[in-house]
């Protein structure tokens, strides 16, 4: 078998080009004034005013994440929808905006226990995972994780494992 065929088979199995994910580091926690999010300790976290940004040293330009409050009503209305709407509609509206910009394609939207909604799809030359954790009827904590391929799913699982929202 020629080496480029073998490389193609390996890349297809991993879900795309880019670095294969190492095992995620032990869970750590980053907090803003309104929420905390669990993340793998091998990622760097930068806490800002109302948000946390994350990068992984393997490829900090393509393996990254964010967590912040999201105005679900604004997302739905900007995508041409009407409010009120469900958290699933808010997640799909976010993807619709990305698809309209020509940078993403939604694959799945899934309601999780407790009312959060996870979604996954292609983003530019990689993958994007999102989680919306409702805070109230219009606001959610939104988490995004971007990586070059599906091998990063175990890292995403850590990000999505525990989000704590502080009551106002």
C-alpha cells in the first residue's frame, strides 16, 4: 500500500486533518461571576469579563473553546426566527447563522438531561461542538469547542460534563 493511501485512511478514520487528540488532562474548573465550567487541565484558560477562552498547546489556533452567556432570543431573531422558542431552536438558529455565512454545517442537535442542548457539525476545516445551558427564558451559558477532527470528542466530553450557573 502506498504511503499516501495509508495516510488518507488514517485521516478519514480520525475525522479530518490536524493533530490527533492526546488523552484529556484531569478536570479543572474556570469561573466567571455568573458561571463555572469544567475543562481538561492540559488546556489553557483565560477568564475575562463574562467569558472564558480556552486553547490547547497541540494547536492553539485550531483547538480552542469559549464559554460565555448567550442571548438565545437574539440568536433566534437574527436567524429570522420568532421568539419565544425552545433551546433546540436556539441551537439550530446559531448553526443556521454559521451556515448562512458559509463556514459550518450542522450534523446533530440533542437535548440532554436537565434541559441543556448539545450540537455538533463541521466548521471551516474542522469540527465544532456546542452546548447551551439555559439560565432563564432568554439567556444560556454557551460553550463552543473547535478542533480539527473528531478525536477531540473526549476533551469535549470534559467541557460538557459540568457547568454551574450562579443564581442572580
